[in-house]
C-alpha cells in the first residue's frame, strides 16, 4: 500500500510545509488539514454506522487509507464576530468538541505522530519528570507551586534556584517582543505572595552545566545536537535567549550514550508517544540531566545550524515508514534532502506565501444575529 500522509497544522507553520514540499516532490500523496479553517471555510462530517464502524469526511478524501498522521499544530477556533457573545461561546464549545471527535476517529489504522489521546498527558511537565525518574533518567529536584511559603522552604534547601514557566509567554512591547526565559529566582519576588498565587511556576536548583543537548527521536532513531552558548546572557545562560544574538550559540552533532537513549525510549513508551524533542543539561561531572521533552517540538532550526544532522530527511522517512519502531532507512530514501536549500529557494518561498495568503482568516459581516 503506497504511503498517504495527513498533516494537522496551520497555514503559517513552516515545518509542516517544508515536510509537505519534500513529500510531494517525491511523488507522495500528502495533504494538510488546516486546524484554523474550521468552521469557516471547512465543512466536515463524521458518521457512526448503526452496526459499528465510523467514517469521516477527512478519510473520504483519500482513495485508500491514510498511513501516517503528523499531529503538528492546533489552531484557535474563529466562529466569527457576527454572533452575540453568548451564542459565540456556545458555538466555540460545540465546534471544539466536534473537532475532538474527528481527531479521535480520523485514520484509526494510521501511525499517529503523536497519538491524539496521549498528547495532553505527554505535555504535562510534572508527568514527564515523574516518568523520567521511572525510566532511569536523572532529573533536578523540582517544586511546582503557587505557595510562596513552599517556595521559600525550597530555597532554603538549595544554594540557588531557577524559575521557569509552565508555558513560555510573550508580550508585544515597543520595539519588539518580550518573552519568558528560565531565570534565577529573585527572593524579593516572593514578597508579593498573591502574584505567585495567581501564576504558579516551576522551581529547580541551578545546575552548573558544561553544555546542553537537544535529542530528537523519530520512532527509535535518535539525532542529537550539542549546544554551546557563546555569549553570556544571564547566570542561567539559557541557549534560547542566547540564540537571539548573532552567533550566540554553536551546534554540532553529538553521540547519545546508550543508557540515556534507553531511558528516552522508555520514557516515550510510558508517555505513549513515538516522536519527541528532548532537552538535557550535561553538568560539570558529565551527567545528563533531563529537563523536558516536547512531544511536537521544532527541529528544522537544528539542521539549519548544523546540516550534518539530517533531521528533515529522517523525519520524512519516518512518516513514509508509518511504523512506531522506525529504525531508519539504509540508505535513506530521501538522502540528500536538506532544509536549508528548501527554505532558501525562491520556489518554496513563493509557494508558502501563496498558501498563507489563500488561508487568511475570513472576514465576517458584523451584526447579522444581534
């Protein structure tokens, strides 16, 4: 059965469209179901037969079954601004629940990267850390709390502690965007306990590091990058913050120790995922300290910085194989495919821009149902 690929994403997601470009250029049937296009302009259907079995209009668009689904990005529902606020709330709820029904039943026999029913469980920072310990990985002592007294007691047990958010926030400011990064906790911030009470955080002891590692795993294939910070941006020296500076970080291929790889694969099995981007700190003694795994992390930036790490070709081969126990293709059927050449090509840029223009949010007429 020839591979048929479905991608769940958004019109402005360059990762999804780069993969789509590669697969289509190699004659693979691949489409994107834009998650921001419902309920306008998409009209979707789902049916349950009286004797069992389900069908969806997404599956019906294919002549034969979908072999792999890449659940990349979800969108924000736009039901229009022409509804009364009370009606809009009902519409949002109904549309959201209907989309969940579809996502659970689309392509039931396909490989899902990652399974939709495990997405939210696997994204929990607390679950990741707890299961990482059970998988044999080293994790920092961690407190998650909105209680200033608990945080103060945690600080007394450690020399210095860092704060990081559950989800990275951004604000538009004059001249750019402000973002939250991992940072040393200033004890004076606990003088206002209500602020913490309204916004819980993750607290860990500061780990003195030699370098960091990003390990991207497709099935059972691990591609790792060593990340060294070239400029000092803070005491924590978060590489994400350093990357905002020209030549702020250096990236090179890295071999993953067998014990660490086994722990990662064990953690993926416990979380129920088949793809993940793992972040580690390698401390002064050479220990690999697990920070987190992003079940749908970005990977093109690694290959852009270090073309020797063939993430795009490997991920596309993973989709084509349609197997959770993917161990790589030797030689790779997409050997020689590199994201840099694609992203810099005029043809791709023009095609991608046309897609974004064609799928801009619709303009709704106001006042229709008021």
